[in-house]
C-alpha cells in the first residue's frame, strides 16, 4: 500500500544504500538509480472478477524496495501466499 515522496525522505533522513545479498549496491530496474529505500510493507492482494468478490484478501508483509527517484517498488511474495494466489485459494493451511 501511504506514499512516501522523495522530498519527504530527503528532509528527514538520507537512506542508506540498499545492498544486494553479496554486498553490492542495488540499482533501480527502471531508471538505474542507486537512490533506493527499503521499507516494511503490508499488502492485501485480492482476486479480480465478480465471482471472486466473496474471497478474502491474501495478506503479505514483505520488505519493499522503493526507488526514491522514479517510484517503482519491488517485493517478493512468500511461497505460502504465492501458492494461494496460484490456486485461487485463501486458506493458508491447505497444501
């Protein structure tokens, strides 16, 4: 999901560079900027189409990497929730 603008962050703090697992600074996949911020997120994904209106949302709480120049955001969906989305199901206990 509240939007954090570049100007808000610039006035309050300078974010540390987002580093990949191997320690290299990551770049935005859209504009190639190194000006990325990492934030905690809570996202509700819902199934589209009228017949799915009664299905509950699938909630995820990923780390979200946001380009503070162009606004593109990236996150990974955990395997359990990814299976639910693939099946069109919302019961986490099913395999």
